[in-house]
């Protein structure tokens, strides 16, 4: 059996603007997905575990259970299997990342699958090849609406600045609290919505994207200095700009305001495509406990994480 795992990610600054070429800054987190492959003569079997079976349906004739989260993962795996012309194989997916939540679960699955399947077939791809191929496959499944942010972070780990190019940033880890609204989102439809708005109001949205890109660039030296007060301020500004382009939601805003209020956060914003999914906050002087409590009381599911974690790695090779 060959197993590879890859991290999820958090976009600290720059989501949506990055799709149109502005800068984003993101970091890999300590939740991971893993993909194991082994020979299985006579067919292709894909098994999913730990994928938080939310939104399932059942076929009453066959008794088969379909989970929308699992179906989501299977679409990405099928694309990788097709790319490698893989047959007679069993693929097992495990993930501690909630799907469709803005934490890069599909990218972590694609990147792990590319490494595991290529190694199983006897080839050793460079990280650059894994990142490029994973981006192409993820973009195909999402009908062209994706930037390389998630697949690059899942591959290289650490922190990356993404615009027209991907550059590693040597930055210390940032401690954050993530609040999951429990509402899954579709990256594809949020990106489509924003891009349509951009077509209707190009001069307005271009200006907003430019401002978001400047925030990403201002944030880098602040990250290096661990200047949490100013990073928090930039998060608040970035959140307002994301609201302006229509990717906020009542649930996200409640978590953001609870974090800044009772939670004592230095700043808080949506992370990822928005419309649901997650927000992030920088803990204030009182630490992460009051922040996690405030998020929980506002109806969210909080967890603490640190950015800058390791990228894709081989866990096991038989
Ligand atoms: O899939 P998510 O929710 O992590 O969103 C990714 C960030 C976007 O900028 C909205 C899309 C992209 O591909 O960069």
C-alpha cells in the first residue's frame, strides 16, 4: 500500500482577488487529508472515511448510502485516476478537513492522490510537477474557476504568496482560531458570482481587488514581525472588502462580530470563498479560549490552528 498525505490551508488575505491575478497570502495548516492506494485486480474501488457524512441520501433499492461530501471527493479522485490511466486499483481517502468549508480539502485530496498514485505506478514526480498537475486537475473539475492557491499550499506547505507566480515566504507560524459556520459552500458558484459582478462593475471591483492585493503585500512584513495588532486591522479591512463583493453571509458575520467582541480578537475575516464555510480570527491578549467560546456561543464550530505546516509527504510505501 502507498499512502501520501497533504495539508489543508488557510487563506490569510487575498481570496477572490487572486483569481483575477492580485496577490494572496496563505498558509498550510495542521489538518490533513490522506490517500492510500493498493492493487485491486478487476476494478476500481474508491472508499472514503472520516469525511463528516453531512448531507447524505440513500438509494432505497440498493440500500446504498450517498454522501454529498464523499461524492465531492470521488469526483476529484476520478480525475486523478483518469490522468494516470489507473485501473485495478483501490483508493482509500481519509480526511480530517471538513469538505466545502474553505480549508482546501479538495486540493489536499487531489495532491495526496497525485503523489500516491504516481508513486504506486513507480514514478517520482517533483513537487513542481505535483503542484502543476494537481492545479490543472482541480481546475478541470471546477470548470476552470480556480486559482493555484489551494493546490500549491497543499503541495509545498509553509506560507506562500500567490499572484501570477507562486513564491514561498519564509514566515513564522501564525496562531489562529478558525470558526466553521457548518454551512458548506460551493467555491465554484461563489467565484462565478464575484466574476459576474466584476463584469457588471469592472471599475469598482478592479479597485477592490487592487486594495485586497495591497493588503496581502502589506501583511507579509507584519507576519515576519508577528505584529498581530496590525495584522488584525488588515483582516478587518479585508473582511469588509469581501462583504462588498457579496461573499459574506449572516452566519459568517455573526462569527466575525462575536470574535471581535466577546472573543477579544485582534481582527477577524472570512477565509476562502465565503457564502458559508469558515472565518478566521487572531486571538487577543486573553488568548484563544474566550475566542473559541464566543464563536461557539454564536453558533460556530471553533478550532485552533497554526499556519506554516508541512506540505505533501509520503506516509507509507510497501
Ligand atoms: O475553495 P476555497 O473556499 O478555499 O476558496 C478558494 C479561494 C478563492 O480565491 C475564492 C478561489 C481560488 O481558487 O483562489
